[in-house]
C-alpha cells in the first residue's frame, strides 16, 4: 500500500494531501498510518524528514470533531522550533476542514497572549511540555476531552529533562486516549515511557530516510590543541554554502564560533542558554544564508529542518552511536550528496569503536593536515540580514517589504533573499555588497506608507 487513497481518510484530508503534492506514502506513513487510523497506540522509530508529522497529523485530524469545541488532540515537542514546524504542517493538512482551531503554546513566550487565546478551547494544541504542564495546572487548558496524545521526538524531550512534566501531563488529561510516540532512538528510557503511557502499542522501525551511499563519512585525526585550525582548514577547502558543527558542551559552541569569526567566517553559536529572540535571530540568519556556519549542541539543533546542508562536522565525537547517526543524517537529504566529518583525538578511540560497531564498518581516517598560520581570511556569507521593527501586528507581509526594496530602494529581486515576518519584527536577507544601500533606502523610504526603524543584524 503506497497510495493515500487506499486509506480510510476523509475526503477533506485526501484533497489536502493531493493539494500538497504527496504522490505516495513514505515508509513511516505506510507503516504507521493504518494502525493510527484504527485507533491503536503506536511507538515508531523515525527521524526528522521521514514524513512522521504527516502520519500523526492525518491521524489526529481524522479524529477531530470540529462541532465539539474542546481540546481533542495534544502534540508535545522538545523545542519551540519543532512545535512551529509541526503546527504549520498540521494547518496545511487541515486546509479543507472549516473552523479548526490550532494553538501553539511554548515556553519562552509571554503567557498573557496565550491565556487570551485559550478563552475559547482549541481543537488541537502543539507545544513544549513545560508550558503545556503550566496551562493544565492553571486550568487554562482543559485535557478531559483529549482523544490523541502525540510525543514527538520523545528521546530529546527526555534529554532536555521533560520526563517529569510528560508524566504529569498524562495524569492531567483524559485516561482514554490514543498515544503516538515518535523517537529517533530507542534507549531504555523510551521503552520505559512507552510502558507507562501506552497500551499494547504497535512497534514500527523504518530505515534511514537518507541514502547512506550519498553521504561520505570521514574521521580526521586532530588533538584538542589543533582542532580549531583543522576545522578552519576543512571549511576553507570545502567552501560549503552551509555547515553545521556539533559540540558536546554549550560553552564550546561559543568559543568555537568566536574562533571561526576571528578567522573570517560567518559563524554563530546555538545552545540552550540563548533567550528566545537571540535563538530566533541565529536561526533566521542561518536559514537566509547570512551565516554560513552554525555551531550547535545536539539538543539545541534538534527540531531544525535544514533541507540543504552539504557539510556536518562533529567538532567533538558524539557520546553514543545513535547521536552520531542523527548528526550524519542531517546531510545528504532528498537525493543530495553530503559530507560528515568527525574530528577525533587519541582520547576518542573508544567512542569511535562503538560508533563503528554500530555502523558495521570502519570509518575512513585521515591525518590532520599541517596547521596554517591562523591569519584571517574572509569567508563571509553571501547575504546580510536587515531587521525591520514592524511585523504581523502592523499588518506587514513579505510582499510589502519586497515591494519597498524593488520599488523605492531600487534593488533587483534577485538580490533579495528570504524574508521572515514575526509578530513585531521582520528580517530580510540582502546580497552582502548591497546591504548598506538597502539599509539607507529603507530608512529614507516607507513600507506600507509608514516609516519603520531598520538596522543591520550582526
């Protein structure tokens, strides 16, 4: 069975699937959707990019009764970014179902607007465990009518310390609900969660969604004292449009990004200590090509869906084989080729052996090339980001910003990159050599007939 038409989906959902352009089911959809639609509990091993969101999204939408104005489906995610992605995906699938109310409730965001939105119960809520738990405790969210509970990327929710919150949430919602658990890895802790929260679940494991043959894996021998030199040399040689560098510790992401910046690379750090606005701005700059190198911890990078990523570097060897495999799976997606490099010193041999045992084959090893002189060589990103202090609350749309830049500012559309509009601010990527011109013109001109403060980011 590969055709969605063979499933017992409503005409509205089938029309949405066709409109989105899904021709056939992915492996996880083919295996998981039949038991999900039967109302069975499911535990599935599936990674980002496997199509799992559509699987549980179609399943929960099939069970929603729009006429029943109460919370009926709850999706828990480890990060705000993943919650936003899941919400967008479910909204696309629900496009032909009138009056479906979906709310995204995450920590790091003001509580007041969320409380106002909850004055009338939503049908679906997607959010992070801490904030969902808070709303259930306050009574602003009512879990008595929940039919479907989804735990998305459950292993990372455990890594981030959400186990107690997840258990408390289950105690506060309807006892008679379907539980769908998705995890990239199957550690004992996940099996324990399933044992507590699920009844006779259908267990599903799908193959990697990327083609292993399209990803080249290398180990470059590098002791800690020369890692920064080796990383800079790799980036200079490979010249990737985008690279994701993994560190095991939060503090190391900052120091590695600072060292790369000193050497002339457009690099930023992503870790759990960033406040939400700083995190948003780091991700905006990486997505719009204003930053070439993102240095991140595994937990902070979880939930990021980066389609075009030619290079992944493990600055630190992953603590376990599952984490290594997840890092590697970030590159080589959708038929593209990818390169995954591990920087390893003599103290990392045991970790490497464990990874190689899991892979069933040794990784190709290369000696570190002699270090350069450390002089700064500019490897700047092709774009620069401008911030406009106006957003959706000002009725601003991407087209308004594009019009201002191609009109009064006199830029060509091909020189303008990704435009992101948030509630109170907007970000636009401009070709680096034209960014100052665009800044001057926007400051002197108007957007939607109004003057807005405009400033460069970074």
